[in-house]
C-alpha cells in the first residue's frame, strides 16, 4: 500500500497535492511519503516479530534510497542500515543510526573503508572473500581491535528476475561457497583480528516468489548447524534483502507476512539473532518521480511521443533494466486512453521510459508521476547531458520539505577546475 491517491481529481502524496510541490520546487522532482516508509518498515518488523523471530535487526539497504532524511525516518523506528561504502556509512551515521546497527557489505571494500567502519563501531562487516577477510584482520590489528564479521555465502540459487540484479549464483562475484565459508569461519575464530559472529547471504533483488529464497535459507540453516557442530559460535544469521514489490504490471509478489512465515518455518528451533537487508520493499512504493510534459509530438503515421522534462539521468531503471513504472497523470482526463511513447529530452534513443503505453490523454504542461520510483531512483541519478541533479522532497501529512535541493548551474560548474595551461 502507498499514500499516493487521487483526491479531488488530483494525485496527492498524503495530504499534499502534487501540483503544489511542482509549483514550489519545480520538476522533475522525487517525492517521498513518510507514512508509506513507516508503514512498510512496520509491516515487515511486525510480521517477523509475530512469527516469533525474536528482535531482528532490519538494516535498510541504503543503496536503494540514501537520502539522510529518509534514513532518519527509518532509523527513528529502530531500523539499522546496510551499507556498501564509506559514503553510505557516513550517511547512516549522519542520520543518527548507531554503528552497532550498521552492516557493511560489498565485494571491494578498501583498507580505508574498513578502518572507517571499525573506528565508527560498525556492528557487522560482511566479508565476501578470503583476501578481504585477511584485509579486515590486518586493518583491525593495526588499530588494536577486532573486526566483527559475518561471512557472506553465495548459496548458488537462481533468484529469477533480471540478470543484472541477480547475485546468488556461483558465477556472480558475490560471497564464498559453503565449503569455503566453513573453512574461513573456523580460521576467523582463531584470528586475533577477527570476531566472526555469523553468516549472511543475499541472492538478488525484485524476487517475487519465495521458493528461491527458501532454497537459500534452508542451505544457510544447514551451514549454521554445521558450524555449531564444529564447536564454533554463531550468533547471527543475516538473510539479506531482495523481496520484490508490485510494479503494477505483474502478479502481486509474496507479502512480508508470507516471507516471515516462510522464514519461521525454515528456521524453526534455530536460536539465532536474525538480520535483514531490505531496500526496495520499504522504499519503492514510498516514492514517485514527478515530471512535466513538455510536448506532445505526433508523427504523421500516428506514433505519439509524450516528451517529458525528466530523463534517463533522473530515472535510469527503464533504460537499464527494461523496468516498468506505472505512469499516472496528476490530473487524469476522462475519456478514451491514448497510446504514447513516453520519452525524455536526452540525446539517445535509450532515453525512452516506455513505448506504446495506453494513458489518459496528455497535453503539454501536464504533470505525470512515475510510480514506485522511491527505490533505485534518485540514488542512480546523474548529470548526464549536464542536467542538474534531480531534487528530492519528503512529505509528512500536510507538510513537505525539500530534502535535497536542486543545485544551480553555478554549483555544477564550480565543481570543475581549469588546469593552469588552459587558464585565460
Ligand atoms: N543487501 C545486499 C547485499 C544487496 O546487494 C542488495 C541489493 C540489498 C541488500 C537490497 O536489495 P533489495 O531489498 O532492495 O532488493 N538497481 C537495481 C537493484 C540492485 C540491487 C542490488 N543489491 C534496480 O533498480 O532494480
């Protein structure tokens, strides 16, 4: 469920009409709903708690939406943060999320990043390979401490979905095999720079069926039991993220309640602290990209292009993954739908959000909303074609605030420098 509904013929976010935001901030702009963020976090937490899964750590995947105000909204509810860079750790800390609730994942952490994590008390460093484990140990010892680590396992299951976001097959770059995990865990337990606390996996994103997750989780449970059988302490099992969301053109994916019930079933009797790294399921449907129609360009043979002021640099998912986003006019006209290609102004054909989409009739000046754009939207935006980085707005009831302002062209140019041999 989300809080973007028609109210008096106009699409609103909670109690704020999107026209008001467009007038105040301009377009394109991302708009997020506090109520939806809070609801999604709470629904997941309650589902896990109601299934008797203890007091799980829900570490929101910062890569899906890294705005500090969004992170604080979730942190205030008790969320932790799953991070993949020093920048993301800094964002989580700036949002007030304590180090012990921060998880640090990623296949290519640098020594500097590991040192930063250790000095800021990051609670779980997810080690993805043997050399990385040794690096963590070296850095920790040089700082006179121990790195609290979990070993990331690649469970070699196929999660379905888009190949670019599948992570759990053995030919993907993530994690180690089960046998390596056992060997590394035992090694880590005898290493002065390491404190292994658990194991972790993450098999992909936008996973709509529970079967691949269940297959991976059963294998992870087996690993925990084998490690314990060898006398090794395993406190935590981090089951990653990946649960899909409805993008409107597909069967409804498994719900958080189904997900929690499946975990309770596969983990029955296993005494461990669970951790999760959800991103998309919390923030995707909590955000939209609001854009204005610049022109309706009609070819003589009939194809109609709705040219927007948003482009692939603002929302890259359709160009990159052929992703489907529902497009809703803010003030939908009555009458028969019209078939449009919805495109941006960037100079390449890939800057096409959708082809042959039936929409209520559009006209220049109309506002349209790309739904389900709260995850992997603003975070993947760029300045391609020297377009200003897209701003972000957070709504809370009848209030809204700009949480990332639109930069100015002066800001954009000021970041660059002229070498002395080119100075005038
Ligand atoms: N944990 C790890 C280690 C991950 O790699 C990811 C996502 C997550 C958690 C969160 O997954 P989620 O719950 O959001 O599915 N840019 C792509 C998605 C890339 C996902 C990468 N990893 C897209 O726009 O669909």
